[in-house]
């Protein structure tokens, strides 16, 4: 089963890094907060977004 990711929106600063790295998986809201729109993206792609998020607010769900 694919791992699920989520964004802690309170910590997100809307830098768009995750959206640039993994546009199939992340989208910014009008409030400039990222959220996960699809889990179909490659796990490696989401992991790269996690590793490069400046506020470390993208996490894998348990
Ligand atoms: S990389 Fe992190 S801080 Fe930047 S938009 Fe994505 S979730 Fe928000």
C-alpha cells in the first residue's frame, strides 16, 4: 500500500518548493498553504519534497 503524506499547514510558509518538486502530489491553497492532492506520485518524489521543505512540515502518515 502506498504511503500517505500530509502537510502540517500551521508550519507551511508557502515557499512552493514541494509544488515545484512534485506538482502531481502538492498544491498551494489561496492562503499559500501546501496540501496533498494525490498519493499517486512516486514515493521518491514526495520524499525529496519532505527532505527539502524548509520548515520540515511535510510528514508521512503512520
Ligand atoms: S516546501 Fe514546505 S513550506 Fe514550502 S510550500 Fe511545501 S510544505 Fe510549505
